[in-house]
C-alpha cells in the first residue's frame, strides 16, 4: 500500500497523494492532545474524475490505515482492516491490486 501513496506534511497538514496520478486524495489536520496528536479535520477529493469515493467509512478507514501503517510503521490492526474491507464497494472496479495488496499485507503479518 505504501508504494501507491505519497504522504507528506506541509504547514501542519498531512497530505496523501496517489503516486501514479499525483492527485491529492486526502488531507488531514491535527490537534495536540495528551500523549500525542488527534486528527481534527479530514478533506477528501470529491471529483470523480480524480478519485471515486466509495463511502465516508471507507475513506476514514483507509486514511487511518495509511497513517498507522505508512507514517507510524504499525502492523495492520485486524479490526481496522475489517472496517475497511466491509466499507469497500462490492463492484469489480474497486477490487483491484490495492485491495489484494492490503489484504495480503494484513494476512502476512506475524501472528502473536
């Protein structure tokens, strides 16, 4: 998954862009809380020519996966992965390599 997204921070805002198009899909701002940061606002690209939004639930879960996995280097959380999987549309156009890659990564995580 991390090879299909470019994540970077500018001016205190996290941006997530698709690598093959360069299109910005997500941006998120944060507030300081005890023990770290919390997402305070999320923006999602809504132009269907640039990004086909499956649902709010999908976008929130995917952004959390990107933050936890790519930025924080955490192993995929099974509950989060299930939330993301359930929110995926049931159409073939969205069931491409990114889905298989993410689910494969989660499945290959070492068992405790």
